[in-house]
C-alpha cells in the first residue's frame, strides 16, 4: 500500500506567519506609536479584484496593519495615474504601495510600477528590487515566490544540493524563484514552452527533488512523471467544470510525492500574508 504525501496546509502556515507579524506590529506600535500603513491602488471596480482586495484588508486588520484601497476611475490618464503614485511615494504616512492588476489598456503598468519607491514596493516587482534580490540585498521579495519558499521550508527538508525544477518562467514567479533557490544552494532547472517543444519536460520533471509548477494549465503534470518522495508545490489556479484545480494532477501526484500543496488552500493563503510581510519590512526600512 502506497503512502500518501503529506499535505502542506497553506491556511495553517499562513496563520503561523500572521501570528509572528502580529507580534512584530504590536512591538512597533509600542516602540514607535505607529504601525505600517499600506495602500492598494486600483483602477475601476473589477469584482474579482475587489474581492481579493477585501481579503487583503481582512488579513491586514488581523495583524494590526492599516490598509486602504484607493479606487481611480477607468478613464484616468497615464499622467494622472503616474502623479497619484508620485504623491503616495512622497506621503510619509504611506509605508507600502501595491498596484492592482488588471489595468486599462491605455495604462502602461510596468512604467508606473517602476515609479513606486523601492522602500514602498509591496510586491517587490520594481526592477531595482528585483536587482537587489538577485544580489541578496533585500527582504522585499515578490509575494508568490516567497510563499513557495515558506512552504518548502515548512517541510523541514534541507534545500541545499537538491535538484529543484521550476515549470514556468514568468517574471513574477519562475524567474525570481530560481534566484531564491540558487541562493539556498539548490541545483535549479527552469522549464518553459521550449522545453515542451523539445519533448523534454517529463525528463526534467522526473529528476526533481523539489518540483514547483506555475503555468496556469490544468493538470499539466501527471503523477507518473513525479520522482518518488519529491516535494511538490503547485502554484496553478485553474477553473475546470466549476472546480478550482492546480497545474499538477493532485490525486496521482499525491501517491508519488512526500509533500504536496493542495489547490485551493496551498500557496494562495500564504501569498496574501507575504504581502503583509513585505509591508512590515518596508516599514522597518523607513523607520530604521
């Protein structure tokens, strides 16, 4: 009889991190008589975005962080939106700024995102912060890669010397993750569309001691490809027949892996808390 993989419960891990952040914020309030204040900047009133922002607000309030959602009309010009970010950068009472996607087509998201001050960059996506992360010089790191690393650490398995395979090479998940894993002395392979085109995806996946999949394609990775005993972190969120499923075929993968994240309830809850962790780090930088 096969042993089933241990579930990496994102809600439980998120709660442990929240408890630590709550204690840190309480100490800040006692010492400095103020707490981190975060601002989420959103254009329009997309229902999904608003629901996500409300979940962020709930988590912030549980930790003791001040959180504000700033809505702008969909007709706002690039220049006016740019000025709004500059004004938030200048506001000493604002410690963290997040730019919520999606934005209208006439807004150049990357240009505006790079206007956010590096010490207020809640998502860690300013090019300067990405560069600092490459050099190991910042604690403000993109939220989803941070959440993945927290899950891996929670297993208690040493990352050093392990074969880590990332499926998906996006600028906000796959690439930053490769840097974080190399920093921990894993041997890292990043797979992408050309890996599949060359017919070598299964070969790479089968070598992974640590497998992270972040593509956005339902059940892309079957359990039969997975190395017995691997740690499997599924970042994918896909809707299939009214259900949310990951990029890994969970049922078959659970029979192969030693640890696995469920979808939903794995990486997602921790990602929201990492946004708050970045807010605390930003507050520390600005008050050091």
